[in-house]
């Protein structure tokens, strides 16, 4: 009986060829690697970086020694990470909730530092490194401010300070370029919000009371001014009326005086024309004689001979 030796030898040869092919494939696949357009890389041989002084490998196909070399890649494109919300406490022990969002990029010159010189490997967990430092710096800044400052007029100034500090610290520690820091959430505790609402309501009530007081003051002043105006008007009318009456009385007195002076002048003129008082008396008597019709005279002269006084006589009709 013959043994199938050729078949055994053939199977061993096929197996050896298969193993060789697999080994070649493994070695071939492990001897090259690709760096993408948004990446740079370093090659570490048994843990030590090869030719670190030459700088990082640029995008493209590169070779390495299988089983000895390892390619470490890191992204250098602009990226944005949104961090989880965190709690911080102000100087007056008020709780504040903040959330940060960072937009940054890794300069190629910083790749070595991030890959091999930070606490955790930069190509594995760079976001964790950035988050830890950014949150720590923000908590430190918040702890030096009162809650009224964070919620008041200097809020934007404090946020700008946070952004500047975060950008400076991340560049100093990790050599990354921070392009923008957003703080989409800056919230306060419910107790503080309630206190703010109460204070706002009280302030609104004080403003309303002040407005009511000012309005009442203006209305009172208006009434006073109106009353004073009416009193001044009445006084002016009374003063005008009194002045008019005084002027009229003076005018009447002056007219009476002028009439008396005119009559006196006329009488003096007549007396002078008659040659004196006696002559004027005789003229009056002569005139009376001419006008007498046999009736009793109605006037009677009395007084001295130089200036007689002529009085009217009122006689009863029956006595006539």
C-alpha cells in the first residue's frame, strides 16, 4: 500500500504560501499610512518620535516600519466644542449656571506639544483638556464677582474678560489658537430670580408713587397759580374801577370848580361893568321893577348895603 506523500507536501506548500501571503499583506499594510488633508502626524518608533526636529508629516501617503513604528495623527482644522453646563458660585455665594462653547484650531507647530507633552494624549482627548482648563478659569473669575455684577451693567465686560482669559490660558498651556469663546448659557438660581422680580416690582411701585406725587404736586401748583391769577385779575379790576372812579370824581370836582370860577368871573365882570356892587344891585332892582307885574316879589334882598343877598320867596297860591 502506497502513502499519499505528494498530497501532504502540496498541502504544506499551500499553507506556507498562504501564511507568507498573509504576512506580506500585514507587513505591506503596516508599512504605509495616510495623513488626511486636515491632519498632521508624527511617527514614533518603539515609543520615541522619529525625526521630531523636522516637524510634523503633512497630508499624503507615508511609510513606517511595521510592528516597530506607530503613526500619531492630530487634526489641525478649525473645530468647535460645546462643553457641558457647569455650576459656579459668585463672591456672595450665589449659584450661577454657565455653558461654554470654544472655536479653536491647532497650529501644525503645536502638534508635537499636544501629542506628547500634555497630561493626556492630545489626539485622543484634546476636548477634555480644553474643557478642564476653561471651566476652572471661569469658576475662578466668577468667584471674584458679585451676582449683581454678573447680572448688571458690567455683565458684558465680565464675559469679555472670561473670553480673554480662556484664550490666553489655552494658548499658553496647549498652544492652540482660540478663535472665539461663546457663552450661550448664563443663568441664575431661582431664589435670585425671585428676589430680582420682587425688587423690580418694588422699584416699579416706587416709580409709580413718585410719578403720582409729582403729578399731585403739579396739579396743586396749577390750582395755586390759577387762584392767584384770578385774585390778581379781581384786584386789577377793582383797582382799575377805583382808579376810574377817582379820575371821574376828580374830573367832576374840577368841572364844578371851573363852573364856579366861571360863574364867579361872570358875576365879577357884571359887577365891574355896573361900576361896583351898588351899581350892580341897582341894576338888579331895576331889572326886577321892569319885570314886576303887580305881584308880590318871589325874592327878597337882604344883607349889607354893599353886597345884598337875594333870597327867593315861596308864596302859597291861596295867599295871592
